[in-house]
C-alpha cells in the first residue's frame, strides 16, 4: 500500500490564489464594494483564512493594485527590451504594449477603480503613486526621453484608459473619432 503524498500549499501560494480570485471580483464590484467573503469563496478558502493571509481588506486591496501595477511594469519592460534588441523605438513599443493591455477589461477596470479610489484613500493613493513612480523611472531610463515627452506618453495612456472605458473605438461620433485617432497616432517621441 502506497501512502498518498499530500502537498500542502504555502501561504504564498494561497496568497497568489486569493489574488487571482480577487481580481475579477474587484474589477466587477470595485475596491470598496467587494465582499471579502466572496473573494474567500472564489479562492476556495475560509473567510477566516483569507484574513490570516491578508489581515485587513485594505491589505488585500493594496495587493490587488500592486499586482495591476506590476503587470503594467512588466509589459513595459518586456516591450522596451524587445524594441532595443530589434532597433525599434522603446517608447512606441511600450505604448503599443499598453494598448494591448487595455484589451483586458479586468485590468482596465482595476486601474479605473484604483484611480478613482485614490482621490479619497491615502493608502490607495500611495500605491498608485509608487506605481507611477516606477513606470516613469522605467520609461525615462529605457527611452532617454525628456520630461515633456514622458508626460505626453502618460497623458496619452490616461486618455487611452478613458477611451477604452467608454468603448469609444467603435463609436462613430466625431468626438470619439478625433480622440481615438489621437490615441492611435500619438507621437510619443
């Protein structure tokens, strides 16, 4: 008789599972409107264990936002590295990578919830600031662009967020065509 080997999950594995389960729920319901009981259920753990992994709802929220920020950072870093290898413009490559990320509605909604909540919540504001600080440093380092070009890059990205949230790409109204055209043709140099 062979004893069955049981592999126990580490707390870090469980945290990862909770984050994966939390992201679509938070995207749908918002940072404040997400019941932690629903996250625990989706992750297949008890509500009490959720709070052992993330002692407060705010801790879970911050982890979700940090995950979103890291995903954007990783996409930018990979795009810049690939562009440099092929002799392409790293800023343009990062902009294209961001456009691809925005096709992920979950990521878009998580960002929008985070930006909106930052206006009222200092801890969310700090996570958002840290995310932008890392991205600006990355874009500056990888492109060598001056502050005005970096500012245009991020301004265009924010417009892209709004346009994606409004699903303006398919809209036929003049305003949508003008702004979508700008996002598609933006000179990010």
